[in-house]
């Protein structure tokens, strides 16, 4: 909660500063909204575990663009958004008496872990745009923090389908981001600096140390 309050204080203070500065120069704003689609890789598999099916991620949000120079080519972006990420593998989650256990099953039809997150991206931005040019190169690097609003595990085996709310997920996550491209289509990469599970999860005596790596496309909209 303190992180969220601090985030909005920074946004409001930066907005006031930019409004005052705009009187004396010609700075402009870029990329106020974003929408992204990614493939979610799972790193650090335990022995016998592997990724299956199409693990995907969706993200969308708004970013406050804060120019750092009069030409607008350098800026900071501070934002907030929502994301949904799914991870498919042969790792099966079960719950009994509020205790979650994990096993590896190669006969499973489908096993999925899905997370819903509130995200806070912070980007350091470079672009070769102008106030009149809407097709330009951009390189945006930074860090993204996220709070997990909820997580769910589900598996299908023959005619059996079971799911439950998973509490073994790390609630506060963060990682490095890099977005670059030209005009509409931009490549997006996210590398997690925190583990997906909170350290209490294990399979066959091995602690689960999954880290997501997301690669995909991101679209910025004024």
C-alpha cells in the first residue's frame, strides 16, 4: 500500500512540474496507453518438469509521459495497468486441507497456473520523434513492479478437471523491461528478478524456483 501511495504522489508531482515547464518550452507527450501480448517462458525448471502448450500473457495500461528535455526525445514514463499471465507445464498442483502439493505428471492433458496482476511500469525513454512526426524509433528500458491480485491453478486429466486459488505465489513481483521498435510494432521483453513461487512450494524435495521470461509485442497509443 505504501508503494501505491508513493507511486501516485510521484505522478501528481511530475504532472504539476511538466505543466509549469510547458509555458516556457515546446515539449510534447508520447505513448500514453499501451497494449501487449507475449509468450511466457518458464526458467529454472525442476528435474522432470517442462513447459507445454501456449503460455501467454496480456497487458494493458496507461503511462504518464514526462519529457526530460525541450525536444522531447528523452523522457520518463510512469504508469499503471493490469496483466494476465498463464503458464502451462506438466507440473500439477493439488490442494487438500488447505495444503498445496505439487507433482510432475507427463500424462496430464493440461496443467495451468494463471495470475492476475496490478502493474506499475517505470520506463526511461528515448525516441527520435518530433511534435509533428508520429512514425519514429523508440527504445524504452526500465523496471516493472507488480502486485498479484489473484492466482489460480487448474489441471485436466481424462474426465477430471479441478482448480483452486493458489496462495503459493509471490505477491509482490518485479523485473526488468525493454521495449524497442519503429512506429506501431514494438518488441517487448520482461525478465523477472523475483521468483514466481514464494519459496514454500516444492516438488520431489526440490524447491520451485520458476522465473518468468516474457517475449512479445507491445503497442503504444497516444
